[in-house]
């Protein structure tokens, strides 16, 4: 049974890798050297060639990094690397809580350090080459240290909570963990922009002026009171632009990247706001949170079944079963289910994007939204012709051309 579990884990890892590379290959083959007729008027020839080059460089780089990760995890499994680390932390302490923290702390930092050269190359070579990178080495190092500290606090706290529930509450484990994680997820939805974002970026209220007046005018027209409009210093790290909505109830806020404000006209920014307001008015934030809670409930229920099986720890080479070794094995076995739930989430997300676009279009902002999306896609060198299967598995948003066609058909109807 133990050997069967081990080879099932190996099979899942190989399947995931082959599926990912197949999708990458299809996406690569879908690229065209000359600009397709349907993209004329969106990309000029030179910009299009640059976007294709950027995409090909990223596909090649992804092939290298994912293959390295694939080989590394196989080496760890076939050499009993997890079991060796388990034995090492067991020699340090017999306290199971501390052992779990040490195990995942060493594993997480170690894997991050191994991938560090790839992260540096991606940021300071590829993104720099195509004019996107604004991150300085100091900012990169500080971000990394902050990420480790944040991961230790949040990840360590969640790990200890789940372990405590498993050891101390018995049959109540599933409900207690689900309740705790639900509270945490709701808290993060409400306060992420206030608690986490300021650790990395500065957010300042949008100053008074014609842009703020236009945004407030639209929000009043749409019956959506929004006092919290902030600008984030995204240009500190990249020239790429974005905007997002966060929070619930009185804690909701709109966050605009400073790069978005510099790249788009005021009417186009209002159209982006209209899209984000549409998400809120159509309750997409609540629906997304509800779906996340359901997915979490499924994962926790399966986890409760899995970690009660000592064979999972033994399949990774452990001498004695432990909570954290069972958790690693579960993470590897859960991958196919995670892929299925991810596909479902992407389908819902793409549907929500169409609906938010329609909301903006209903207020006469469709044309400005299209022009704004085009500017952002061109500025970000987005691949406008991804393979449909790649989109199905990986895209949380429809492609630009799909959104453009949907908005135009809505305007014509």
C-alpha cells in the first residue's frame, strides 16, 4: 500500500508537468510572426513583434524553471529528502508543534533560496530587457525579507491552529478549522489593503481634481457610494498598470496604480472604475468569497481524511507518521482536485468579468473601457492570441479580443 501511494504521488507530479508543458506548447504554436488581421488597429507591427518576442522569452524561461522544479521534487522524493528533513528536526526537538514549524520553515526558505537565481533573472534580466522593471536590488531584498517574515507569521499561525485542532479536538477538527479559516478569509478580504499592502506599497488618497470629481460623479450616478479611492505606487516595482476593488461594506476601497493614471485618459479610468463598481454591485466579491469558502471546506474535509492515514507519511519515507509529513503528502495528492476547482473558479471569474464589462457598457462606458483595455494590453505586451485550451485552464479573465467583441455586441444590441 505504501509503495502504491508513493507511485501515485509520482504519477500525479508527472501528469501535472506534462499537462503544463502541453498547454505551454499549444500556446507557443498559436503565436504568429505577422500581425493577424483582427489585431490591426490594436497593435502596430513593431509593437506586435515585441509582444511575441516577450511571450516567447517567458515561455522559454517558464520551461526552464518548471523543469528544474519538476526534477527537484522528483530527486527529493526518490532520495527520501522529506524523511531526512523530518529526522533532522526530530533530533532538534520532540515538541511536535516546534518540529512542524521547523520542518516547513526550513523547507519553504530552502526552496525559495534555490529558486532565487530564477527570480533574479526574471526580474532584472527579462523584465528589465523589455522595459518593465523598476525594482531596485534593495527593494528586491527588502521585499524578500518581508515576505519571509509575513509567511512565518501568517503561515506559521495557520499551521499551528490546524495542528492544535487536529490533536486536541478530534471529531470537531473539520468544523473548527473551517470556522477559523472562514474568519481569517473574511478578515483578509476586508482588511488586506489596510494591513498587508502597506508593508510593500504606499497608498495615498486620490487628490482632489478633475479625475476624482469624474470618479465621484460616476459613483453617484451608479448609486455606489465610494469615499475611499487610493493611488498605489506600483511604479516602484514595475511599469505595468492595474486597478482593483477590495474590502466589504464600509471597508470597501478602490485602488488605482499610479501607472494606470499615467497611461489612461480620465474617461478610460472612469470606465475602469465602472467595471470595478460592477463587480461590487453584482455581488461578485461575495460570490468569490463564498466559492473560496466552499473550496476550503472541501480541502479541509479531504485533509481530515488523509492525515488520519499513517501510510501517507510512510509513503514519503518517514520512520514514524507525523502531522506535517501527512500534510506534505496530502498537498501532493490534492493537486488533481486543486486543478479541477481552479478550472471551475476561472470559469466563474471569466463570467464575472463579462458581467462587469456589461455593467460599465450599460452606463455608456463601453467604448472607453475597450480603449483603456487596449492601451493596458499594448503597454504590458500582453499575448492577445493565446490558445483556447490554455485560456480554459489558466485565465481568470477573458482575452482582450473576447471582451472587445462582447462589449461591441452589447453596444450594438
